[in-house]
């Protein structure tokens, strides 16, 4: 969680607000990959892509 906090501190200090949607999308995509890897939800997640 420290990495996420450091990223958002970087965005706030450097005024790079265009990075927020990119970071948010990557976090959601990573979460879907972790959840969909070995669960019964995997077929439903794979239909999204």
C-alpha cells in the first residue's frame, strides 16, 4: 500500500493529474486478474475482454 500512497503523492506534488485514470485502470485490471485467476468468476471476467 505504500507504493500506491507514493504514487498519489507524486501525482499531487508534480501536478500530473492525467496519471490518476491510468493508475486507477491498472489497479482495477490487476485486481480482476488476481480474482479471475482461480475462481468461479473467471469465465465472466474473461468475457469482458
